[in-house]
C-alpha cells in the first residue's frame, strides 16, 4: 500500500529551471558554446557537475580541474543571487492542498532533489517543515538517472521502495524513480516523460485528480 510520496523540487514544486538556465547560459556564453532551451531540457534533474560537463562536451572543450571548479562556483553564486527573490508565492498551484490531503491520509512526504540548494529553496517557499524527510544530494553517490537519491529518501522515511510514489518533471528523474522500483508520476510533457506510470501536465492537475492518482497506485 502507498505509504509515502517523494517529490522532486525544481520543476515539480516551483519553477527554478529558468534560474538554472540563466546561470548556465552565462557560463556557456563565456566559453563560446551555444546553449539553448533544448540543452536546458536535457539538464533538468542533472546535477551541477554533469551539467557543466554537458556544456563542455557540446563545445568540444576540455579544461583543468581548477578551472572546472571555478566555473561550478561561479554558476552557483549567480544561481543563488537569482533565487534570492523566491517567496511562498512561487510555490506551484495545488502544492499546499496536495500536502494537506496526503497528511490527512497518513501518507509521508519526502524530497528527492538533485540540488544542493534544495533546503534553501524549500525555506524560501515556506514549506521546509512540511517534509518528513529531505534527501541530501551531496551525500548520494550516483546522481539521477540512478535511483540513489530516491532510495536514500525512502530509507530516511523508513518506508519500503515498493510502497513509495515518486513525482518528477525530468526524464532522468522518471528513470531514477523506475530504477528504484517505485511508482512514477510525471509532471509535464507526455512525450518527454513517457516512462512514467501516470502523467499530468501541471501540478495543479495532479492535485485535482489526487484521489484517482493515489487509487491507481
Ligand atoms: P544545484 P531537481 C536539479 O534539481 C535541477 O533540475 C538541475 O537543473 C540542477 O542542475 C540540479 O538540481 C543541481 O542543482 O546546482 O543547485 O546543486 O530537479 O532534482 O530538484
Ligand atoms: Mg526537476
């Protein structure tokens, strides 16, 4: 039976993808690499290190470790300055109602974000205290599409993976949920997320159909 729902953050609970895009685009521009919305789509759910590697590969570039780390640091400082403006108003429609409904059913709530800034963003959204367990992206070995972060959150919640539902907006994230042997719900485009067990265009639609969604588990 369903005992926990584990949420991704960026693109599921709020739209930070645009801030990641602006920060990566500035780095790509300085490297002379073209970086468009298509690239950004591929980087959804991909961690910071692998995102920079994607940009370097696209430009056929190699740089030494020190330069690599400096770029990671610069990207993050830029990203932090952009997310400083996040308030509870940036929470997607339906999130609070969904969390309330899950709690009323005794279902636990977890977070499985690839972002090392996840706790900060949750705090700015005003929802940090609603989670029963928040995964730590920095401490998992393999990033999405590997199942590690979802498995670590299930363990933290004390729930078996097969009793968990994962919610993701990225293809890499849906793969991670399925590899963890969990039930996968996608938020976004049907074609991009076709591996998911159920797909909703927006979080609000998931919330409106929450009872059906949970029954299908
Ligand atoms: P950071 P999610 C992911 O978050 C983002 O989708 C991805 O674009 C970003 O590069 C990654 O977090 C790492 O974020 O640089 O803040 O550690 O979708 O898994 O919540
Ligand atoms: Mg995401």
